[in-house]
């Protein structure tokens, strides 16, 4: 990203030199369609193409993590770093434009949602009410044993998830707040244990 920021400082010169759009395929149909529909100077198209290449490279590297929550954190942290770098440079922001930044923001939010789902789905699964009721001819009610077992499972699962996730690092405070909002509001789960080491 430092090199990309440096390139943007020579915007006037490069706008005169670069006359054609990128010819190398990204191998991703959605990105190709976005580039095709993008208007502006060839320099702008090339810069967006570079951003897309970086993102595709990050996606490939994320596959080295076997744990799906770590993959999501890797994508969130790194794509968010690209966004912050672009926003931190007036020249680069002007070249890239709001449309592609919005696309990157959606990707970060999707990774946050996927992280939430991959980590907390087991805890939320314990809160379901199916399997707790039992029926006899004269009584419909909740099985105390089933309820006790469910609480036991919930407590152990919650403790395990909190312990593993408290070591995860999300450097950007806004991104961390978004994750906590997902857990608190969308999941209804206390998030004060999350990210306690940061």
C-alpha cells in the first residue's frame, strides 16, 4: 500500500503516460464486471485493478488458516488496512473513488458477519428451545434434565468461545466496535470478555 500511495503522488504524470486499461485478467468475474463498468482515466482503472489484485491475494493467503474465524479476522484486518490507507491519502482517495471504497467496506462488514456466525453460532445453538419440552397425557412442560443439560452445554461452550476469542486481535477500534455491536445486538450475547487483551 505504501507503493500504491507513492504512485498516486505522480497522478498528473501517470495520467499522461497511461493510455490503456489493464489487459491482464483478474480471474474473478465480479471484479472484471466492476472494472468494465468503471469509468474514468486509465490510471484510475489501473489503480482499482491493483486494489483488486491485492484483495484477491489476501483472499488466497487467508486460506492458510484452517480456522474459519481466523480467516475472517485476517480478511477484516487487512482489507480494512487497505481502506484506511486509501482514505488517508487525498490523492489516492480521489483516484480510487467512493464506489470501490464502498465495495471494500461491504467486504469488511461481510467478513465481520461471517466471523460472528462462525464463532458464535455454537453458543446461539445452545439457546434454542427445541428438545426441552416433553409431553405426557396430563402434562406438557419443560424437562428439568434437558434444561440442566442445555445450561451445562451453554456454559462450557460460552467459556470455550470466550477463552479462544479473547486472544484474537482487531487493531482498528471502529472495526472492533462493529464486531461487538454484532455480538451484543444481533446475537444478544455479552461481549465484555471479547478483545479484553487489547
